[in-house]
C-alpha cells in the first residue's frame, strides 16, 4: 500500500504540489491526468525524492519514505521511468539495464528473467549503445532498467509519448503484463485518455498542483476528460 | 632528440596523474578542486616525512602517500565539498581556501599554532628526497640514454592509468561513477548512493594526486607551493582532453608533455610554457568540448 498524506512539493522557493492525499493498494494501476504543467511529472519526482524538498507523509507498505534520499527510495521499492526516458546513451543496453540492479542489493548483477520475455529485441542487442536505439526501443530499455530495480511500485511518466503508433500498443501491453504477472503497483502519468481508461483501476486529476478529482477507473468519463483535460 | 621525447613523456606522465583525479572529480561531482595541487604537495611531503622519520624509500612511500592523500581527500569531501554540491563557484572558492590552508599548515611546520604538532626539518625550508640507488644511474641502450627514474615515472603513470581504466570500465563501482557523470538523478533513482560514490571518487582522485607528489619529489624540490602551478597544468590537460574522458586525459597529457619538452629543448622553459598555453587556446577554439568529450563543461 502506497500512501500520501498532505504532501507538498517544492522546486527551490516554488511551491508546486499542494496537499496531495491519496492511497493506492498493492497491484493497482493509478493514472495521473491533467493538462500540461499542472504537476503530474512533479508528483512522480516527489515520490522518487527528486524535487528540492517535500513536506507531508509518504509511506510504502508502512515504511516512511518522505524523509529518505532518492537512492534509499529506489532500494525500498520505487522504480522510475522518467519522461524522455533518460537512458545513458553511451552505456550499452546491458549496462543500462544493469544500472537498475544497484537498487536490489540482495541479488546478483543479472538481467531479471522477465526482461527477455518482454523485450527480446533488447536481449539481441545487449552490446549496442543505448543512444543508437529508436525512441520506442529506448522506452523499452528505460522500463527494463526500472524492472531491474525489483520495484514494488513502478512510476511511469508518459511512457508512450513520442513513440511511433505501432510500438505504443506493445508498450501498453507490456505495462499491463507487468501489473498482472508481477503484481506491480503502477502509477502512470498519461495524456493518452484511451490508454488511461483501458489500464486504470483508479485515476486522479491534477490542476495547478492540486488534486481536483479522483475515482475508480470506470468513473473516468469523457465529460471529466473534457472538463479537466481539454485546453 | 630521443632524450627530449623521453623527458616529454615523463612530464606528460606526471600531468596525467594530476589530471586523472581532476577529470574524474569534475566529471562526476562538478567540482573544480583548486586544492588538487596541494594534495600533490602533501604526497611529496609524505615522502619526505616517511623517508626522514620512518626510513621508507621512495617505493614504499607510494602506497603510503596514496593512503594519506586519499584520507585527506575524504576529509575535505566530508567537511567542505559535500555541503556545496551544485554550487560550482562556491566549491571553487572553498577548495582554494583549503589549498591555502594546506600550504600554510606546511609552512608553519604543521603549526606551532595549528595542531600543536611540530615536525623537525619541515618548515619553510626546501626539501629533497633521496632516490634509491637503482634509480640514480643512467645507462645506455645503443645511443639512447635511459634515465631510470624517468622510466619509473612513466611506468607508474601507465600502471595507474590502466588501473583507473579497469576500475572505471570493468567494475561495478566504475559503472556507478560513470552513471553519476552522465545523469546523477537517474543514478540515484537506480539505487546508487551518489554521495558515497562521490566521496570515494574524490578520495581516489586525491590518492592519485598523492602518488604524483611522490613522483615529483624525486626530481623537484619539495616546497609548500609546489602544487599551485600544477593544478593549472592539470586543468589544461582536462580541458584539452575532455572532461571525464580517460582517453582524453592520456592523449592530452602526452601532447602537452611532449610539446613542453620539445620546445624547451630548442629554446627555454618560459617559451615552452607560452607555446603550451597557445596550443591549449587553439585546441579549445577548435574543439570547445575537448578532444574526447565525455561530458560537456
């Protein structure tokens, strides 16, 4: 169970997120929706400890993480796929994936078993530089790296953004499979309402850094989308 | 002429040892360590002290200087640099302050007013290190005169460059350092303890500076300000080679060392230094990110 209580987040002196409260049960998918610049990516960065500071309470399975550093959160089960992927271009595919293993101190530096099943292309190109992959392949690589951290919660920031349409569906299927097969809790920042509706057990909508609406996945209607998401 | 090339190689080797530490530290931590030259000086003084008081010869002083300077580096990182991450100019000023502090500490003979420790024979006076006998007598191979100590410097530098390459590219700690150089936030999000790795990186760079100090103590007078100009030379190598690039540091130290040696042979040291600076300016105009850029400056 992931719980946020009165979470506020800051970049320097700028107050970005205001009093965010929600909880998410293990194995559920939560979509975070909202217009550009409302704080969706900041919410994920806050969960990872990548903003300047935060206040409030953040617990994962009753372990308090709000005061902890980013690396500690990663070792405690938070896996992160950032917007723009941020793979290391001159690392090989293998090195990029194995970066994730630093979060899992208990096991050997080996690629997790599920990665070859999900991303056979990556396994066939382990020695290739990450920077030479296409956008979709880099997204697969970023997800594989996050899986290698052995997460309990996977934070995905617009995983289908800028990906060619035929690959988008593969990535969506892969996210759903991770949720089902590994019972992974997933928080998905998404602009793609179709996928959010398809995947979400729950959703929340942010506006100006505040949580303005939340509910179960089947309550995510076109009316809500029109009210909060159209420009 | 071969002798000149050989001298240039040995100068380049010292530059390489100095630049390796600077380059890795700046590449991974974004810290311009102005005290790096003083860490070289501390390595040289460690040799003097070890020889005078412990009876160590120069060979035995190498690991000792590495440990002393790495420990000192760890202390500087913990006390000063860790508090100033992401503040480039503040770290520059703070490490300059540390440099002055270290120089003055030595001038004060580890200070009557410093820690109350007095070490005979240090002080403001000049110091020299006695080389082991095996290092003092030149021999010839054909027409080529081999100077054993300069050969030793080249070998030690080559060995440490290979060791550094191995650590950086063949170990998990090296992968962590390279990941931090590229993307510290993602490195942390992958479970890498960035502060701890940075501290170890800084200590390793300081240790290399210490070894450079041992090497220098064998052919230069050991004095408190011997490191001041070295830090500039080290940064010239880093800028020319490309920040964080091991290969860049090796190539740049070779180029600058040879240029210095050859020009000094045909003219004098002052002109050689001017030519080196002119060459550096030309190279950074031609390739602003250095010859082998790993991370932009």
